């Protein structure tokens, strides 16, 4: 039974407050739904207002607690305003999931300087900005959990994905460095490294490469478990890392990829 199917009596995040970036779709959306089902009050952050509204309708229909915040995750002022609002409204902040991310399938020869800077801002700089903003509160509380979404391609290279591989590899190293710095203050910092997952971003890769979406997902399923992952499966792993069940886990990069890297 997945965590999303557990009863309310077994809520693992009861009374906690979480901020999730990139929560409008894919893995971030699955995290937001699961975390609210597990008792957390969630601030869902995304740039797409329509996706946030759709998420809010689902969670409110289930009786969960959700605030939606439409911001640009790369802007420090937007970050400060959002965190201030969460603390003002809810009084604490226990969990930060730095999940916002984008991908461009291109080689070094195909990437413009502007595209490089934009991808680094969304995938890497945002992790720095949001972590920097929430850490003082978590340190004051003496506890907190930060989870960064990296990728299997942060651990190994991938074809025509230089901005993505470089930024996700940096996220892994940033995670490890922050875990060393802030573990003594009671803050656990980990990252999750999903393999190919059936999200809008994965479908966009097929479009970028000029491939049929169904055939692209079929080729992505070439791994020991014989399929791509679901956002809900990644969210289940994320729940473990931010919950007290992972109280002795920090500085780790958890690979959740159906065995895709097992032979690498």
C-alpha cells in the first residue's frame, strides 16, 4: 500500500507546514497532494496560476490545507515575501521541497548563454534562494527538513542535456554541503534523484527531440523494472525523506529510478 493510500489515523506530517516549489504539475503536484493527505499544511508555489487553481480545487475537495502562491522561484524578493507570508499565517515552517525545474535537450553547441543562465537560475539558484530564506526559521525551531529534487542525470551524464545535467549535479553537491553545515542545528537536508517519470516535463522532452511521445516513453522504460515511474511513486519517497522516519538521514541523494542506474 502506498503512502497516499494510508488512513488519516496514520498521518505522518500532522501539524507540520511545508512549502513546495514547482507544485503545479508532475512530481511537485504529487508531493502537495500526498503531504496534505498526511496532515501537513502546504504552501504550493508555481508560476502557472491555472495549474495552482486546479491543484487547490482537488486538495480543498479532500479537506486538506493548501495555500497557493504564484511567484517566480528565481526572484529573491518573491521568495522572501512567500516565506514571510507562510510564517505570518501559520507560525512555523517545517519542510521545504525545492522541486521547481526545467529541462532543455541540447548540447553545449546548441545552448545559448541566455538559456544556460535561465536553466541554472530555475534548477539551481532557486534551491539556494529558498533554502537561505527558510533556514533561519528552521534553525530557530531546532528542526526542519529540506528536500531538493535532483535527478539520476545529476549522478551520470545524459545525451543533449548539458544544462540539466550540470544543474542537477550541482544540486546534489549543494545538498551535501548544506547538510554538513546545518546538521548540527537540527536541520536535515537531502535530495531525491528520480529517473524518467511520467510528467509533463518528460513529454516535453519528446517534443524537443522531435519524437513521438508514446515511443519516447517506451524507450525510457528500458530499465530493470521495465517502465517509467509515476509522480506518486516519487512523492512516496519524498515523504519518507521529510518525515521523522528519516530522522537519521541527511546529506543523501536517494535514487528512485526503477533500477536505471543500477548497471551504470
